[in-house]
């Protein structure tokens, strides 16, 4: 398990290093608040997130999410959610999304590896059109027994199911910080690589999240 963890983290780091050598880039921030209510195996969740770009000078988008899910066992869970997106950077476009997520997680001692598949069905009322996206994320993290820190690396790939093409990818390096009582913080650096219909572009991001599980 440990060898697999090190191998995957090395691959993720290599992907981030290769990505950083490409394209012109911007700088922005992602900040979020997330609530998770557990009812045993079932759970409910809500999230509010704001994203800036243009060197933190403008709002790229913000979205609100609400949904619920079920933990089938210690390593597999699934959830369904609705997301409302407001995107000022795209002419104040609005999107409604239905999102289905399946997550598998393997744990051993302080090591954890997870694979998340996320399907998004998005509706744009401005153009009366639908789009389908499949997102695949792999994440590796480690938590020492007495530490409040859980550092992680993650890589996520977005594929357009309508076009059959790569859409964008996210490259994370961060840490969660446990505050006790179900409260935690999430700090990360994110390299966001995407195609704007011409030269490949990118954005360096600093992220901050607050999570409360109760």
C-alpha cells in the first residue's frame, strides 16, 4: 500500500510539474464553506463557493450546492446533488447542474487513496442547451496518528461527453487541518489547466475551505 501511495503521489507531482511549464497564466482564489450532516449511512450536504480570477481582481463564478448520499460500506459511497452556478466571467451566464458522484477509498494506517467519478448534466437556460461532463479524480493523502494535518495531492480530469474531448484538469497540493468537534480547514495550491478555444491557458489558485461535519 505504501509503495502504491508513493508511486501515485510521484505521478501527480510529475503531472503538475509538466502542466506548470505550459501556457500563459492567471492568478485567483477559490473559497468555500461546506456542511455535512450524517444520519449513519445516509448523509446530507451543502456547499457555497466563490472563485476569483484576473489576478484576484474579478469574480469568475460562484455556486451553491445541496444534495444527499449514502455510504454503502467503509470504502464506497455515492451521492446526488443540485448546483446553481452564476458565471459573471461568461456574460453573467447561469447554469443548473444535476451531479452524480461515486467514490471509492482504500485506507491503511494513515494512508488513504481515493478514486472519484463525477457525472454532471448542466442546463443553460440562456441558450436552452444541455451539456454532459465526466470528471475523474484521484487523491492520495497521509495523516500521522497525532497530527492535526492531513497533507494530500490530487489530480482531476474533465472530459466533455458531447464533444469527446479533454476540457480541463486540476492539480492540487494541500492539507486539511482538523480543529476538533467536526470542524476542519482546507488549504491548497491548485494549478488549473484549461482550453479557452485557442492557446491552452492556465490559472494558479490558492484555495481555502471550511468544513463542518455533524
